[in-house]
C-alpha cells in the first residue's frame, strides 16, 4: 500500500491527476487499451474537471481508454444522483473518448437485470484474464463504505458474483455495485478521500482491527495489484 498525502483538496486532485496521467501512459506503452473504473460522488468531481483540461486533455490518449463504473444508483440517467451522468458532465463530454468504449450500468432496466447484464459485459471483456481493470478509482464515505458496499450489508461478503443489485432501505433506493472479487483482481486500485469527516474512519480502516461489516473499505485488498490512498491532511489527521 502506498500513501499520498496532500495539504488540501485542491493539491490532492492535482497530485492524483498527474500520477494517473503518468500511469495511463505507462500502461499504454505496453498494451493498446486502458480500463478505467470511474467513481461517483462529490470528491472525484475536481479530479475529473482537471483531467478534462490542459495539459491532461491533450496528454492522455482518450481514444484508448475504456470506461466502467464502480457502482450506480438505480435512478434515470437524467437524475442528478446518477453517477454516470455526473461523469459525463464533468469528464466524458469534454474529452475525445470513443463512445463505444463507455460501459455504463444501465438504469433503464430493472436493477437485478442491470447487474446481470453488467456482469456479462465484464466477463465477456476480461474473459479468463487473471487481472481485471487497469485502474479502479474508489471513494470512501464517512461511514467507511466504498462502492455500494455499505456497513452491515450482505454484498460486502459476496465471493462469486462480480456485480450485485440490492435495495438499500436507508436511501430508499436500489444500488448496483461491483463486488470485492472483481475489484481485488484489478492491476491498481486508488482510494480518494478528503476532509476531517473521514479522519476517524480512516484510522480504523487502515490501522484498526479487521471488521469489514463495520468498515467495508477494508475488504478492498488487491490480490496482485497496487493499492494507493490519495488523502488530504484533514483526512490523515488521526493516522
């Protein structure tokens, strides 16, 4: 595991953008495509805005990047809560991506059907490869959740399916999410976490006793890949 600590959220986003641009270039020097799992939520917005501007807009070979999502709220694409919509608004509509390389979690069909369809997309795409995605961007909630793996939910412990849908009573909505097995076989996973509200949870996730039901972010441990934490000083305050 590698830690990257920035003084503030602005510097944090700049650091991750620079690191990610270099990593994409490194991977594409060895193969002809790069698979990128996007994260929803508020924290990545600043990162996406940076990637959509110079120098990254020109430096990154967007045509060779294939985009996926870590999780999705089962709301229409037009809904402001939809993760895919946010990523289109902040990044995908602003850089020269190939539309055929964008693989959203569908919300125009039922959640269970969407999860089944997305798992088929992933298994067709990666086939029997030992490594799945080149890069997975994750966030961590103040409660320790990541993806749609919320404290106390059964999906934390899923060992077989790559994608699951379930109803989350606290939010009164269905969620569709990648599971730990497919993420833990990625080549590289990076958490992006900022703010004082994350400090105590982050202390438990990184240095506390294993308790994935309480701190689901602990379940993310790449089998053979890299794990990075990009955090700001406020989030790192208790480490």
